[in-house]
C-alpha cells in the first residue's frame, strides 16, 4: 500500500460514513493524534502528506467512530515499508 492509497481509503471511509473532518479530528486528538484540524482536513483531501504514525492514528480514530455506525467501509492501516 502507498501513502496515497491509505489516504484515499480514509477519505472514502469518512465520506461514506458521513464523518466530518471536525468530528474525526476531535476523536483523533483524543487518541493521541498530533496534527491540527486544518492539517487533518488537508490530508483527507490529499493535499497534505503525513507520516505513517499519524495516518495510522487517523485510521484508528475513524474506524472507532465507524464501529458505532451500521456496517461501513473502514480505513486501511499501513504496515511495513512505504511503497511510493
């Protein structure tokens, strides 16, 4: 998986679950995320690259929010070396 693939899967999952960037950021921050709301929204739209740790924390936060909804697509985690 590439950084772009992970970002796109996260955007799709958030879009389909109708999770706003603001709601995602609040939960992301509560689970230890380190980037601001503006950067997170820019990442979701593919305009701001983030390190693997932050991307995985966003995926974790989004998946936790989605777990409370009816069955939806989930964001993908990246493991191993990045393949750009």
